C-alpha cells in the first residue's frame, strides 16, 4: 500500500515537471537563397566584405548594444544560422575593430571584421 502511494506520488511529480512555463521561441526568419549561396563582395575585386580589416563592415550604431545587434543581423542575413565561437578587439591606424569568429550551419568557420570606431565605448542610455 505504501509502495503504491510512492509510485503515484512519483507519477504526479513527473507529470508536473513536464509542463513548460517558458514562452515559445520566436520564429527564425530563414535567409534568402542568394544569401546562402554566395558571400557578399565589396567594390574591390577579390575582396570579400567583412573578411579582413581592410574590408571591415562599418557598423552604423550609436552604442555597443545596437552595434552587436547589427553585427548579428548582418552575419545572419549573409550566411544564415551561425554560432559565435569567439571574439576580440583589434585596432589599426586609429580605428577599432570587432573581430568575430563564427561557425556556420555547414560547420565551416569564418573570421569576420566589423569597424566599431564610431560607437566604441558608448553604452545605451538608460531610461530615468
């Protein structure tokens, strides 16, 4: 009789644990077929935008939070799903760069460069 109660209690706890209280994930917008087939090319022949300091993507943002959001959107719109593997800062000729290593959905890795000089060190204003 006692064993039956423990079994029933175990089932009740397991059933209660199966319920999800987290909201559903936002739908992921798939990139266009063009974005998956070819990386963007800058105006110089043989130079791919974002793949060197000289061809770094200029980030139009006013603060670091918006700049990171722009970087993520830029990468996703050109390469599809990705995972940030590592990152760091670089500087050259008085300019600041965000260096981002990503793993793409086909498991290849890329190093991408973003020019963050215009907003480097600026935080998003907090509402008062």
